[in-house]
C-alpha cells in the first residue's frame, strides 16, 4: 500500500508531504497506481520549481518521496506554491477514489 502524509501547518497551509510504499496493484512496470502517484507527486515538485522558482527540500529513494516547502514570507509566490500543492492533493484523492485499497492519504496538522 502507498501511504501519503500531507503535512499542514496550524493555519491549514501545506508545509510538505511524504509518500512511502508500493501499491502492489500489478507487477513492477505495470502498476498504474504507483505510476499515477509517482507522476502526480514528482510532477508537483518539478512544477513548483519550474513555475515558481521555489526549490523544495526533497528526498527520493525507491518507494519514498518527501518534500518540504522552504521558509518564505506570505506572498504571491507562496500562494502559487500552495495552489500547486493543493492541486496535488486533489489528484491524489481522485486516485484514492478509484483505487482506495492501494493508497491511504492522511492529513497531519502541526
């Protein structure tokens, strides 16, 4: 199962996320759930950097990705980063609607 943790500040803003595990929906190379989650999460990190110039502190290893939003003042760029991250949450929830037994999403408030 893929476990996703969305890390939110007390004000509800996303400060980062973690993705661990494998869906085991199908054999390696044919697992559409793993491929979808990877495309959404890695694509979001890449989009944040390419579209806003914000470099997230990210770590990736086999079956693991974590990314944290760097400290920044509330600004238009911060709002753009938040919009991209909230879009990622919507996409992950859409995957979970169809493949819920292969992905679990948890929101954690700090």
